């Protein structure tokens, strides 16, 4: 007899709970090149994705695929070191399964991060952007199919998918730390090819400030589950056509390397207070 999605979620959560040193309240999804934040977690214990029942298995060679549970700035957290991308061939349900498991473990707040391409010409590679809203341009949705009413409603509201109170906190922390934090709209595309200049012009006309290949499905599922969300993009490079540079993944990783100190300082500052608002 096939195992239901709810049963798979509970089996994965039970496995993780047996190994966890904390009961996490805050979830972190760490995007390309940003997994280093998990190294800041104390009292940490690591659970490799390939040991967790029903967890997707990372297909990317040498890609760290593990959960890190412990304390970050004294708060009980669970961090994904390595995420699953739709472009790898995972289903939308695979991509978002870790968010369902986080909810089952008791997570009520999620910080989602990513590397993104800059579209807004006032932005620069190496800057951080607070996500105010997103555009789903992945021609799919993780909630398509029968609704699991114990997870959430059939038609979840997305009008404040990125929590306004969290965004006010992030701006206060950025200002206090002297971090130049941009703010804007993230458009999620499927990838894996980078966008064409014509597509970037279109996304700009549609109101997008950065583009990326992740985040949107995880946020939709988090909101469906009643998890409050804060999102931060690391502008890894300017998207196609914004300047005359060809796009490479190496450049995405190199920029993430440069922005890491600011990113870590900002997120740790946010983590100190986010569970109290
Ligand atoms: C992630 C990304 C970086 C740069 C340009 N486009 C993208 O989708």
C-alpha cells in the first residue's frame, strides 16, 4: 500500500526528532553559496538528507545535502544546507517536502535565502535584497492536486507572504549594522538556463527587481502551512542584458563568497529577535 504524503512527512519528522538536540522553532533555507551560515550553529547535530526517510536525494555532485539542528544566537533552529531545485528534475512536492517536515517539527518562522540575478538597475552585484513580494513564473504550483486540509486551506492568501513585521525588523537590523539592504520583488523562474535579455526586460516591466530559480515554491508551502516568512536574496550578478557580462555559475558562487560576512552578520542579527515579534 502506498505511503501518503502526510505519513511520509511524519516518518521523516520522527526520524529527525530522534536525532535532534533541540526542538526547532526557526527554519533556515540556505541558498547557493550561503550554506556557510549553518557553520555558525552551536550544539549542532547534522542529519544527512540521504538518511532521512522519503527525503529527496541531492543529485548535485559534491553538494552538501544535510540538515543542521542546534542553536543560532541562542534560538532553536533547523537549517537546510543545500536545497532542492525544480530545475534538477524534482517535483514541486519534492522541492517543498523539507518545509512540510519543518512544520511537523514545530517550525513557525522561516528565513529563506537565495542567490539571485539583479534586474533593477539601481542594484549592484554583491548587495543583499529583502524580498517584499514574489512573482511565480515557474508555470507550476506545489499546491496543485488534492488539498490536505490538515496542512492548510485550499486557496491560501499570498497578500503578505513575506511578513511585514519581519521585514521591518530586517531593515532595523540592517541599519544598525550598516548593511546596505535593498528591497524588492523576486521573480521565480524554472531555469536551469539563465534568462535571455528579452526575458529580463519583460520581468523588469512586470515589476521584478531580481530573478532566481528557487524560493517561490518553498514560500507558497510555508504560507499554506501558516509559517511566517522572511526572504533575503544575495544579488550574485546582474541578470542578462543589464550589463554586458555573460552569466556563469562560478560568478554566482564568487559573489556569494564576497557577501558572506555581511549576510551572516545580518541574518544572525535578525535571528536574535525574529521569534519575539
Ligand atoms: C540565480 C540567477 C543568478 C543570475 C541570473 N539569473 C539567475 O536566475
